[in-house]
C-alpha cells in the first residue's frame, strides 16, 4: 500500500487523523503541521518524549519582573488548578484551538490583569476568535472560584496579583513547550497530563522553567 500523502513510499503507520496508513516520513514531517493529530495517537505521544528540551532561558521570560517560586505555587495550588484546568477546558471545548491560540489567550489575560494591578479596568482581547472564547471561559471560571471562596469564607482572598502571577507561570510553561508546529498542541497535551480534572490535578509535580 502506497502512502496517500506522498504517493511514493510504503504506508506502514496507522494515522487516526487520516483514517488510513501513511509512511513514517510523512508522519514525522506532517505531524501537527498539516495533520490535526489527536492526542491519543501513539506516534504523537512518542514524539512528545523527544521534542521538549526544557531550554527556555529565564532571560527570555515575558514579564520578567514577575517572580514566581515553588512556595507561591504550593501555597496557591488550588488557584493553579483552577487556572490550568479552565485554560484546558476553554481550549478543548473550542474546536480548532491549537497552542498558538492558547498563548494568545494567555497574553490577553495577562494584559488585563496587569491593568487591574495598576488600578485600571481594561480588558484586553486577542485577535483570534478562538482565543477570545478561551479567555471568556477562563475569566468565568476565575469569577466562579472567587464567588465560591467568598461564600465559604465571607470574603475573596485571591487577589488580582495572584491570578496574574499564575497566568504568567502558565504562559512560561506554554512557551517552554512550544514545538513551533502550526497545529502544535504540546502545551495542551501537557495540561491534559497535569490537570485531568479538578480533584486529580497535581500541581506539585510541575517544574518551573529555568528553575
């Protein structure tokens, strides 16, 4: 059987996205470039083991003035779970979203919370309509989390600055896992592993880029 993509080489790999066998070269070359690879593809998952180098240098961090350490993450583990899970949910519930859209959403959210920290109310909106939907979902989940906290404790203890720092942390993780492929979803795959659901999330297993 000849690979339907190159029409040259022998097709040996089952491609769940194409519903057919393709050759190994096309699989590696077109994976998350022209092929919308599902997370469960074994060849995609195998590639994840080799593509993340963890080489993001702290000097390349956006918002370098914002310091985030393990103590902050541990003390705000629930907030990290809310932000990580809502980012994953918003992205997963919006067909077509890839890591680039998720990074756009994070950038817009960070700009919004930076404005709030400065005493201004200015909502930054990403250009991508897909990213806008992710932003709306994250904002809704953060508001609901604060409402639950206020109802349980009589006041909301989570500050805008705490949300900002958590979003910056997630942005750095997203950049650290960018595989540069147009349809890449390596960061979303990372979120799937660490935030399978609210109860099972394990933020203590996260590694801070450059840390």
